[in-house]
C-alpha cells in the first residue's frame, strides 16, 4: 500500500508542482491561502502539462515519452521559480531604503472617556474573542470533515485500478491507444476500419493519464489514473469555498455549503464522481474555477489569462466543455478597459484550444458513436422535440434527483435554501452565477430533445450534467445561506434580549 500511495502522490505532483509554479505568475492566485493556491495550481498544471503535450504531439510530432513529459512539466515549474525569485529580489531591493530610514515616533494612545490608559477593555475583548470562536469553530469542523472525505476517496483510488464502465470504455482506452503509439494521432484512431467507441472524444484527460504512466513507467492497469481523478475532488471543494467567500458569503455559510457538496454521495461514488475516471468532475473544476476568476471583483488581465487556460482545458475535456467555456467567457464580459483586457486574455487560450481540437478531430473518422449532434440539430426542431419528449424526460430527471442514496437529500435542501435566501440572488453577479448553473442543464435538455432515445440518455447523463454545474450552484447556495443568517441574526438577538428582560423582571 505504501508503494501505491507514493505512486499516487507522485502522479498528482506531476501536475500540481508545475501548476503551483504557474500560480506565481498570477498575483491573485499567489496571494491565496496555501490550500486554495494548491487547488488552482493542480487545475492549471493539468491544463498546461496535458494541453501542451497534446499540442506538441499533434502539431510537432513530439513523441509522448518520458523525456517530453518531464520537460513539459519542468518548464512551468522553473518559470514559476524564476518569477518568484525575481519578485522577492525586487521586493527586497525596494524595502532596503525603508529599513535605513529612522523609525518614526509613535504617539501615545490616548484613553477615551471611562478607559484606563494602557489597559484594553475587557468586555470588548471578550465579545470579540467569543465572536471569533463562534465564527471559527464551524468552518474548521467543516474543513476537517471535508478533508477526511477527500482522504478516504484518495486512499480508495490508489488501492485499485479503474473499474468504472465509461472510464475504461472511453478515456482509459484512448489513453492505451495513444500511449502505445506515442502520439495523439494514433493509427488506430485514424483508420476507420478499426472498431472504436468514442473515437472523437477530447483527449486532455487521456493525455494526462499517459503522462503519469509514462513518467513513472507504470503498468497500463496501474492505479495512477485514478489518483489523478481523485485529486479533482479537493480542488473542486477549495474552488467552491474560495468563490463563495469572494462572492460575499461569510465563512460559516461558505464552509457549510462546501461540506454539503462534499457529502453528496454522487459526487464521490457516482458515474462521473471522484472515484471514477469519467471527465465530468474535471470539467466541473475547470468550468467553475474559470468562472470564479472571470466573475471576481478585480478585473485584472492576469486573471483572464489564468481563466483562459482553464477554459481551454474545459474545451479539451468533453464535447460539451467547449460550449461551457464559451458561456463562461460570455459571462465574464463587462464594459470597461480593464474588463475588456481580462476578457481578451481569456479568449486567446480558448481560441487556440478550439483550433487545436478542430485540427485533431478533423482526421478522426466517427464510427460506432452517437449520431453527431450537429447533423441532428436542425432549425426549428429543438423546442417541439423537447416538448414532445418532456413527458418521458421529466419523471426520470425528478427520480434521479430524489434518490437519497445518490444525493442524501441535497436536492430537497437546495430549493428551500435558495427560496429563503432569494434576496442574495438579486445582485448582478448572482444572476451571472444563475446563468452559469443553467448552462450545463440547457445543454442536457438540448441533447435530449434531438437524441433518438431521450429517456435513455437522460437516465445515464442527467446527474453528470448536475455535477458539471456544481461550482456555480454551491456558490449561490452559500450566498443564500449567508443571507438567511444575516436576517436571522437580528431576530435571534431580539429573542435573547427579551429572555434577559424577563429574567431580570
């Protein structure tokens, strides 16, 4: 078990270390607390390392072998190291003149009315300490519980090779093909005579699997791919918590909402969850993290560039990832020079990823796959077909969300909390988060409306689309919880005051 754990940690570090180096280039990310910075670093590392290997293999014919993997991973790590050293050296040089100047005299603090000079007010300090303890205990408890969940998922992941259906059928199988050929343009993908399922699926996660397997010389049935997917769960939770705090939710509301997402069984065990090798959880991370950077209050260009890398990764993760990336980019558009610069910086990496994917996919013939949606999507067909299939789709959708073994009542709580905290949903940024939640669900309904077997497709994919919308949904949930807390607090204080008055009487 020790060897498996070390291998799993090494596979995660192959992407986390270069990504951590990349965060040094983005001021907003390097100022984040260490856990959040590591989460963004892991996502950026997968995007940069796997994306660069995909581009180098397809455009330049670089073989996907250990030298290329280690060189690609080392480049962003070294860039971040150099950037950090240069920044610290400049900061030290700028601070040197300040250290030479004599310190200014500090005037004595005058005591206010009724205060003893030099003695803090005991009742004020006691109230502040009590408030800090009350506000800090719940987030710490939630963080510990979420950490235990993530550790359990990772321990299970490094103990066994991939076992899920779609993971082994699609993404792990693609990884075997391109690893055997040493290129993303594997002959078995290019030749139509070979029977292959999902031949045109995007390759970012299969390339990430190949990178880890090649870097450590692992067996094709190794557990390393599962370790890569399991690491997306803590990244998802940390991104949710960071986005909720930046969105205005307090520490308690953000922690409780994040734990609610972590405790949903489907997020861990479901088809697309952390214990599988599906690409839905990674897509949720890339989509949500990019949204958090684009919808943040500070329209820095560097935030747009980091978001663009994540959007590029989303476009290379799943077919619907390109649509979600374009939606996130559109939601990030705001007037103003700085905001336009952020938008443009995000658009460039996404455009490059879309061009790369189109170039690669053009040479891959489609066989034994679902009928291409572009050929089914005809003008005027969407809404009539959706209305016709609604009677078959709606019961399946409601049944999926109502299953306690999959969601533990999560979808019973969400409508009640959002309704009670609806005041928080009236802000402009909250409305953008609402549209971001609707994006994956709208894509699902559009697919069901034009698919020959809509009930079957809804049965196997609806919960995965819900997972893709996890970050914006839980951010809204946290904001609604914070709004409920703000409105309950005065009432609670009034009740306490009334009880004290009755006791005194």
